[in-house]
């Protein structure tokens, strides 16, 4: 029975791997989903959509990236993301992973966050809007990139927030929820949540942990995942861990495509408003719309 279970897990992992390796932008929702929208800049961008990962130091973010790498590159016996420590945080650079695969997405790893101050939030905003580029050091409170032009294909189109199931700040149901409010408001529509160290909590805790994580990050329940750690010294393939990592990546692509559509619709509406020249004002609390027309 164990061999039969392993056979089906391996077959399922291979199917999901091929789906992600062959991913082209629009595969999740279908090309008709973007009908009438100009998505040319996304289609021509080398690497396609960008999926960022943020989380506290020690949450298992780098370990999760390593699992994603092992899932899509079966020849790897060890991922390439370095496990971060508090002592190394000051020198962490923005780094892309899986960008060497011929498909339309990559993962973007950031340094550990969650000091909950304005300098940290400013750095996060710079990363989300592409003002800090891969290979650049992520420094807090450094305005070196103020003049960098924002370019939508360089934005993060989906964000995976990584939290540890064993973190008391998550388990108390208050700390992360309070500290992440500004992140929830800022990143809404783009968030997927990964809860690591699933193997270190009891099954009876799962639903409670999932509910608290959704409340903290603002992600939908179907975009929130419990994952076990893929240990660095594990030589044999853990198909279940890889399947879960690939489910997360597909969920992130779903969110990314949806966010791109929302952004492109917003751009289109703004252009239409400018062309029409609507002048909206209120009189006695009621909206009045006066269109400015060219006089002959």
C-alpha cells in the first residue's frame, strides 16, 4: 500500500510540475479573461509575473523557497536559498528564484520583515513597486531609489506571506493581526499565506491556526496553506511537500493574474475618464457630473 501511495504521489507531483514548467501568463484564467485589456507589457517581460515572499526572520521563508526549487528542479538535492539569520539581515539583497526556467513567473525573496516601523514599510513599498531591483541591498530608511521610475511589469503581482505555525505571535490571535494591519491594507488582493512547521502542531490546532493566519494577513481561506518543512539533509524526495509547494505557486499565479486584470482595468478606466473629461462634484451631498466638451 505504501508503494502504491508513493506511486500516485509521484505521478501527481510530475503532473503539477509539468503544468508549472509550461506556465504561460493567462493559463490559469484563460486568455479571454483579459479580453480588451492591454497586457503587452506583462507578455513581453522576461520572467513574466513576479511573486514576492515576505515574513519574519525564522518563519521558514527560505526553506519554503528551497522546497519550490526542489519541486520544479528534481535534479536538485538541495535548494539554493540561504537560511537567513538575524545577524545577516543587514546585508540581504533582493533575489529572484526560478527565473532561469523557461516559463512566465519567478519568486522574489526579501529580507526578514516585521519590525513594524515606517522605515521597514517604506522598504517593502519600494520592493512591491519595483523600485528596489534584484541584486540590490534592501536597506531600511535609505532613500537612494526615490527617482527610480515605477514600471508595472517589475512590480510584485502576488505576495506570499510566510508565518510559522509555532510562532506565539500567531497563536495568540492578536499580535500578528495588530502588526499586520498596515500590510493587509497595502497588499490586499495580492496575498497568499503559507503557514510553515505544519508537522510541529497537533491536528486539532489546524483550523484555529488557519483562521488566525487569514485574519492576520487578509488572505482568503482557499489561498492559505499549511506546509511541512523539507529538511535540508533529506536526500529522498518528499512528494507530498513538493505537491503542497506547487499548490501554493499555482494559487499565487491565480492571484497574480487576477491582480494584473484589476490593475489594467483601473488604468483603462482612468484613461477613459481623462478622455471624457468628467468633472465630478457634489451639491447637497448628491453627485453631479459635468462633462467638459470642446467648443466649436
